[in-house]
């Protein structure tokens, strides 16, 4: 088994508290409404959103994958930190044991926020994940992030 780590940053005009609430705390309900082609629905298998919760995410018609199950590892509402692991689903391609994501939102100098993400891919056997595959996934994630930003800019009271 190998572990491949990738880091990324995205800057948004939305302050961290609002972005955290929308993407993390309310994201299971809001994101499928904002980007239904990417996400069809989120179903809680176990728990209520706190650490230990298992969620099944069913992807929309615009996705190459059908579903994934993720486990909430940590949530820190005061410091805008969230971590979870993808533990099941075709997104793992039968070549990954799991993928963990650590997300931290920080205030940006312009009044918005910086979203820092560390992704760790735990491979099965000798499989090596290619950076091009990671970049493709990051582009899709960035699209969702920007859709949420556009939604919040258009609906400031949301």
C-alpha cells in the first residue's frame, strides 16, 4: 500500500464562516440543489453529521461515478476545519483503500476565505495514482465550489 498526498488552495469572495456553514454544515442538503448534475442526494447511513457519521452520496447524471460512502472523521466548527474519508464506492476504482480529505477555511485579506485541502490517497497493492487523475477530480471539485460561491453571491441571505 502506498499513500499519495496532494494539497490545493482555492480563494473565494465568501467569508469562511458562511462558506463553512454552506459547504459543510448545510452542504448535504444544499449542494444537491445547487449542482444536481453532480450530486443527486446524500443519505445518512449512520449518525447525524458529527464524527463517525457514515453518508452515502449518490452522484448525478453528469458524473462518471454512481455513489460513494464517506465517513466524517473530524469537524471543528470554531476553526472551520473538516475531515472525512471516502470508504466505499466506485470512485475508489477498486484500486484505492480509501481517500481522506482535510479541509480548512481561513480568512483571506480581501474579506473572503482561502480553502486549503489536503487529500491522501491510500492505494491497494502497487497501484500508483497519477497526478493527472487527481487534477481532473480537483477540477470537478473546483466547479462545485465555484457553483456554491455563485449561489451565495446571488443569495446573500442563504
